[in-house]
């Protein structure tokens, strides 16, 4: 009985951990507390998880001694969406096409560096919400996203394009990036940049260039001597709450040019009342498929035993 209890303990721990992930990641469960929310504790958990994964990534890669140099160029195609004040919990809602290019530098069967340029578009509308207060608020936006990123990849299994033995692997990635955004809205006269209107009476305009933390998970496999395919899903942790131009409160004075500020259906906005949630930050996500092409090797590789 004691041995059976010890065997069941890891399973209970895994189940508990999986439920905690569901609770704080936005996946709907039958538990009433498992609704998506952007609490500060979630951001702290994500930061700790990110540092842990990065440390594990580096340590695991350094444990392997079979080194080589391989360079790849690649292309990404997929979708892009966001989570924030207008869409707080529904993943993949209002996804838009996304594309990108990247360069991957590999020195190990388990470890690689990737540098990428991605383009995507995000949008959101209170009309798509099931919440009555959001429908009444009646805000909407769209924005292009241009992103530069540098990430480290960790392969769960040995992998190399063109190698018959190491043909596929699941992988994690994490790193640092920067991006450009510019939320816009249309009230009937064409789309206009919301930043120019200081819709929440900000002391100064927020910067349209921000830093982010890209991380995620994927799967890649060989399709020949020179090519590989992959699929991935990657959240972007940002440090701005203005991807959707919604963050704080309505201005204390609603001017004649406040149509972009107050778009409530029944004129229910009151000066100083909450327009968004200033205690959270917005996220955006890329997901899709990529094609990698191995570049020509300029010198003969030397491998240690174990090939």
C-alpha cells in the first residue's frame, strides 16, 4: 500500500499542476475559479517559469558535447491574435494572417539560436463579447505588428536537418524582442490612429515601439536532405497596456473631440470611471508553420564519437 501511494503521488502532483496551468492560462474548465484573468501573480509566475526554462535550456544544451555548425534560413506563415482589455480571455479570437522570415544558427543537436522578423495584425471589438458591460462600452481597434526577435531553442530530442537518425523533435523557445504597433479605429470617416487623441488624457503619448518576451513551444521534422518543417505557438509578453488603446479611466473632462474616447451606446461613461484595467498588460500571439532550408556548409564538419 505504501508503494502504491508513492506511485500515485507523482500522478496527483501532475494533475494538480495541470489544473493550475489551466486555471491561470485562460482554458475553460468546470471549476468556477478557472476563468482567465491577468492578475499580477500570473505575471510573476510567468517570469519565474521563463527564467527556469531558460536555465534548463542552457544547462541541457551544455551537457551535450557533439557540436557542429549548421545555418538555416526559413519562412513562417500562420496567424496572429491578442489578449487584453477588449478580448480578455478567448484565444485565437479575431486571428489575422501573419508571416515572417528567420535565420537559425545551430551548434548542437539540442540547442539553436534563431533571429526573426515577423509581421502580423491584431484586432478586437467589444461587440464580440458576451459581457453586457463590454457591449455597452463599444470600443474596437486594429493594429499592425512588426516584430524583431532573438530566441534560444531547446530540442527535446537530438535533431538535425538531413540526418536520417535525428529526424524530428519537440522544442521550446524563449528570448527577447521588440515590436512596433499603432492601434487605430474607424468611426465612419476612415481609420485614425488612436494614440494621437490621447483617449485617456495621458500626460504624454505612449511609445509605439516596445520590448517583449517571446516564448513558446513547437514541433519540427525533416522533409529531405535540405529542408525541415515545423509548427509552433508563441505568446508575446509585452510591457504595455495600450495594444488596444484601452488601459485606465475616462478623462475627467470629455471634450467635443472625445468620440474615440467615449463610444458607449447609451452614453453611460462618466468622467473618471473605469475604461479598462490598468493593473494588467496586453499580450499577443503568433502561431503557424515554418519552412527551414539548410544553407551550404563552407567547411567540413568534425564530429566526435556518438554520431
